[in-house]
C-alpha cells in the first residue's frame, strides 16, 4: 500500500518534483503526510534539501488536505504528519494515532476577492462580518470542500456567522480541491475565497484578485507536526520522522522556516515569533 501511495505521489508531482533518478536507493527515507499549503507555498521545497544535507534523510511527501493527510497516517501509510487543523489534530491524537504534537510555524488566513469588491469588505478586519456581507451580496465564493484545515476553518466561520451554507445559491462553488485550484477558480469567477497567506503570496496567477480582509485574530493559522503513536503503529520509519520533527523545532529548522520568503515577504513565521493579539 505504501509503495503504491508513493508511486502516485511521484506521478502527480506531490513529492516536490523528486523522481527515482534523483533519490538514491541507499538513502534512508520516510513518508511525510502534509497539508497542501506548506507544499504549494514552496516551504517544503525550501527546507527539505536543508534537512537532507544536515541528516542524510530523504523526506517523501504526500501533500493533501489536512483531513486526508491524517487519514493517510491512520492507515499507516505515513511516518509523520504536518497539518493545520486543531480540531482534526485533537481527534487524531484522542483516537490514539498521534503523540508529541508540536507547533513549528504560523501564518494567517485572509479573504481574497475581486478588485471590484461586490461585498464591500475591502480593508475590514472582522471575518465573521465579512462572511455575512458575502452572503448578503450573493457574491461569488469558492470553497475548497476538501476536508483540509482551510476548509474546516471556513465551515466554522460560516457557522459563527449564523449562516447555513447548504442553502447558498449558485454563487457558492464547492470545488473539492486544493488551495491553488481554489485561487484559480476564484480568479476565473471574480469571486472570493479563504486562503492561507503563504499560498497566496506564492500564487503565480492572481489576475484581478486582491487581499480583501485580513487581521482578525480568528484567522491565525498554526502548523503542527505530530509523531505517530508507537502503541498503535508499527515502528517502520517513525524514528526518521522524529528526527525531522526535532529538526523543525530546532534552532536550525526554525531559522530555515524564517528565511523562506517570496518577493521579500515572509510566508511563515517560526513558532517563537509574536502572534497577532499576543
């Protein structure tokens, strides 16, 4: 099962462009089930070569929405998880699958939308009021619908806004896809979407999209690494995964995260950086 999963990851480019030609058979490796945002944003592409240089360990990445990434780990097809949905993470640990959860970085979510701003939320900072304004305006909105951390937050925000999104009209489009796909769809529809800032800053096709709403403390986005529980998962390569988890929270790993920028902007903050509202 693990072999087929990794083969699929290579075919679809999930594994950061690595192929069997670039990965020597004798290199030790483990499988990381990761949220798409740290992959799509380029963060993993930046830090994984640094980790391999320091450790000699190759990290093979399966990048999915948080819910799917945790399911991969539940099945035993990954040795470590890196995700960003506190509720789903807590359930994963309560079920006995995960241990030693550690925050490794943070950034924030934003609402991006068309420059015309039909919901009139540009420059505002109350995300619940922003969702209510989008609903009232029947403004096009793209939902990932993929059980990712972003999707889970979006659903919590609609609920906080006292809105039953199942009653939305055709202006609401659930794509069941990743962050890049959601941004491309929003650009094509002149619509809004909830995005993590890291993927937005690295997004190469913004067209008419712009940041419409930001700065609400409810939009804080924490990234956690979780090791698999040895009581419920075979040893496999957990020790290699732990070495990467330890490196991520080390001074070297935190420095690597902090140094990743796009167009001079930091996409992810190391865990120790002061958070909004703190």
